[in-house]
């Protein structure tokens, strides 16, 4: 066990401050005082739970709901999920399902990166872009990928 686990290091990791290492079972009786001290310290200093800041949470929700990148990510995830469900319903072979999932996830990542960085690999846009344009372009590219896998079945 000693070779597989790293010993606690309270100087390096603050969360290991209340750690105790007992070298061997034969030292257990000598370590009982240390164990008692550790338990007493823990009882005297209980973990304080962070209070929920409802105002901050609501502000964060509003920011997320208006963020184009966040909306696009949620929508593209849903499209990939629905596409994979459709492929399973069409009984695409398991190996091909895996390849399809990889290609769709790569496409999704490229779209999001394109949207974030303005690389214009897929999205040829000016200053502003509408989420519906992103979805339309994604559907077009997705359909090209899906067609390869559905045509392999027949």
C-alpha cells in the first residue's frame, strides 16, 4: 500500500493539514495520543459550509443564458445526442457508431472553437452571428458525416 499511495504532505497541500501517518501497526499504541489530538482538533474546528449566494447564481445564469457560445454548446450537444440515438435506431454497427460519435464530437469541438476564436473554418460571419446560423451550418456538416455511416449499412 505504501508504494501505491503518496504520503500526505501538509506543507505542499493545505487540505492535508489534518493528516496523520502511522508507520506500522506496532506503533499504533504510541500513536493513539496523536490520533486523539487530531480528532479533538477536528471537533474544535468543524468544516464551515459555504453559503449559497442566490443573487450571484442568478446573475451567472443570466450571463450563461445570453452567451452565444454557451447556447451553441448546449444545442450542438443535443443534436449530437439525437443523431447518435437515430443511428442506434437505424441499427448502425457498433464499430461505426463509435466512429460516428468521434467524428460528430470532433465537428462539435471545431464549431465551438471556430465560434470562440473566429477561425472561420465553418462559420463565415461578420461582426455578429446568430445562433440559428451556427445550428444550420452544423446540421449541414453533420448530415454529410451521417450520410457516410448510414450508406455503409445498406
